[in-house]
C-alpha cells in the first residue's frame, strides 16, 4: 500500500511540474496596423497538392530545401517562391500562401 501512495504522489508531483513549466512561443513583432490577414482566392489554398499548384501556377522561381521531416512532430516543410507570393508545404500539401510585401527592418 505504501508503494501505491508513493507512486501516486510522484505522479501528481510530475504532472504539477509539467503544468507549471513555462510555455515557449516565438514572438513576431509587428507594429499595429502594418499587416492584415486576407483571403486571396487567386492563391493556392490549404490542402492543395503540389502537383495542383504546379499545374495552375507553373514551376516556381525557386524551390527552397525541405526542412524537418526527421521525426513525427517535425513534418517536412518546403517553401516555393513565385513572383509576388510564396507557398509553404507540409509534405506534399499546401500549408500557407504568403503575399510578398515590403521588407521591414528588424527592431533594434
């Protein structure tokens, strides 16, 4: 009985530590009003296959090397650049399309 109590206590302590651990997130600093999220029907949409993107938009100007893919929690991510926009793929499927805009210098 003593072992069960000790095991429950250790499990409770471990769960408390996991819950209390600080969350980690990357922060994107953008001045208010500088960006907006828009729906652009002329761009590739989430879930489209790479072959559909090539059939509709042609070959990209540049295909960046795939990153990740070495573990289940790190799927392969690839970016293709077109004139005026980029397409980000997770595996063979569109994850995001991004319209190119003016470059903003990083904050000091």
